C-alpha cells in the first residue's frame, strides 16, 4: 500500500511516495525552473509562437456564400469537422457561377494568424484551384475586395493546408474564386487569431 503527498519546501515543489515497506521517495522540481518555463511560455505567446494552442475562432462567427446547391450550406465549413466526403454532410457547395465566394463574419475585428482550408476528397478536388483568401472590414463586393492573404494554387484531395496571414486585421474572411465560372466547395475552414487592439487615437 502506498500513497503520495505534495510538499512545498523552500524553493522546490516535491512529490513524495510513501509505502508501508519502503522508505519514502521524493521527486522535487525547482520553483525557479518552473517559473522560468512559465515565463518562456508567456513570451512565446506574446510573439505568436503558440499557434498550436490557439482557438479556432471561425466557429464563433456567422457565414454566408454566393449560392447553395446540393444542400451544401455555408455553415458546413465551420462545423468543426474535417470530414471530406460529400455524403458526410460537412462540405459546402455553390452552383457553377462567375466568382463563387464564401464569407465568414467574425462579429468583430481580429488580427488573423492563420486560415486552414480542408478540401473535398471523393470528387472534384481541383475545383478550389486558384481560390483566394481575403481579410478585412469592408463588405465591398461581398467582402471580396478586402486585402488578399493568400492564393490557394491547389490543395490535395482531402487535404488540409494552413495559410499564414501574419496578423492581417479584419472582421471578414472570404474565400473566392475570382473571375471564372466555377463551383466552390469547402469541407472546413479554421481561423486562428486574436482580437485586434482598439485604435486609441480614434
């Protein structure tokens, strides 16, 4: 039979295990080291290096798109599922049209770190080729006139690819295939970032 207790001793945190048959054994960790690790984490967070721990802010927004067919509503792209086969009901679908687009409204302005897009696997994965990601606060041309973060030259079938937006600020995240008559299908869109600081100068 054994049990453990935690002690705070001088500048260390110790966890000791006690047994009826053996002498107590303790493992101690320096408080200074633990504090240093915490400081490093905070600094990395401030520098934007903890991307893997950032929250997907897309799921808190509202979405719309240029058209809907085959029940491919825009909400499917923010259902927090990377299902990439259409019958799994997790991919969007516009009609074939000039400049099809999808838009996420984050409800307030964010500094955007990344946008991750998941492509369809079972069919037509080339449809997304040459799509563009735009970020900004304007609704000119449905938001497609905002500054461009990235061009999606192509995506592998069923693949998820992350695009760096390097702190671009905006309330709206658009994905659009400009110009040509195309179908836009998205199986998931994930966005990371932090709420933009207010303009103190007005």
